[in-house]
C-alpha cells in the first residue's frame, strides 16, 4: 500500500481539484442565472441560448459525477482503502494514480471492463453499459487508462 506521505500528497491533489470544480460550479450557477434574465425576442438567438445552456448543463453534470468520484476517493483515503483495486484487490500503479487519482480500478481491470463495454455496445447488450473505466456510474471527460 501507499506511504502516509504519498496518501497525503494524493489527498492534497484531490482536495485541490475538488475545490476547483466547486468554484466552477458556483460560477456556472451565476452565469446561468444571468443569462436567464437576458432573454432575446429573436427565435434564432433564443435557440442559440438554449443550446449553450444545454451544453453547459451537460458539462456540469459530468463535473458533478467527477466531484462524486473525488469525494469517494477522499473517503477511501480516510478509510485506508485508497490505492487498491476494488475489483481484484491488487495495488493500483502509482502511474495510474498520478494520471487519475480518483480511480478505483487497476489498469488490468479497467482495460477488461472497457473491453466488455465495447463488446456490449457492438452486440447491443447492456453489460457494463452505464459504467466508465473506473467502474463508476456515468463517465466524464477525463477518463483515461494511464
């Protein structure tokens, strides 16, 4: 398992990223509130505003899922289970933790899950369809398998 110093380093990284995301969420709420008061009478402008709002909300939903993953990772640090694969129990490599500190799966299990998802999509099944490469519900823009 990881040393106390490394756990502390990952905790700082996760807390910093969590703070950034929460600040961005606050700004987004303010931006949405401001744009709602600026309604145009032109149907084209209204459609563009609605499209922009829809994109922003989708992006914020991804951020919300990432916030939840970061909070879970911080909980795992406190519980002493951080750095272990939730699927097989093996240690997650430091390279993977550095690239994706909120991960719950080692690279082998993440690769296997992605492979199953690809097969499922290819054959129209539902196995693993709602999960990302970390075994968590939903995905986010930062998914990688480093």
